[in-house]
């Protein structure tokens, strides 16, 4: 079985045991397997701020790793929620970076998890005259400071 098949089967099993009916679209881009759920119950699957989606993604990845030790990480989305959320986050980061360029004053973003911090760092890396830096610490959520380079 391929990673895609195991991932889809695992997610279908989880959703069925939770009582949700859903269609799952499997795509792959840049080596990342993405499972997008379409369901009339999407608001319950997503949860507040995507927390249930994070939980489903964690469980699916654990289920895959039990069957394939070196399996790549799989991304779970529902009605393209993560995609829209990431686009909003990057737009906000670019907007803050433009304000930093104009004012010269460093600005901080809201606390972000490691995945979202990496997205922001990578997106702003190509902006001339802008530098990003994550705060130190052991916390899961950290702020990024955007400043002039």
C-alpha cells in the first residue's frame, strides 16, 4: 500500500468511528500528501481555530507511522480551511513587513506554532530590507519579530 492509500484509509476509519460522513480528496504537492475532507459537518471536524483538524492530522500521522516507519508527514485539511488560513496569515505578515519598511519600527506577530512560523519566515525571506526572528524559549507558540535588515 502507498502512503496515500494508508492515509486515506486511516482518515476514513477515524471519521467513520466519530460518526461523520465525508468525501476525501488526496493530493500531493512538493512531496507533501494532503487529505482534504469535504463534509456537511465540516464545522465540527475543523473545530475552533482548527484544533480538531490538528488532532485528526496528528492521529492520522501516528496511524501511518505504525504501518510505515519512514512515512512522510501527511497534512489533513477540511473544505480548504488550512489553505485559506495560511493565505490570511501570509497576507498579514506581508502587510506588517510593509509597515516595518515604511516606519522602520520592528513589529511582532501573534504567537504562532512552528509550522506557521516557518511559513512566515520563508515568505518574508524574499522581501528586501526585511529580517524575521523568532523569540527564544521552550514554548510551543512563539512570536516572530519583523524588523528592517
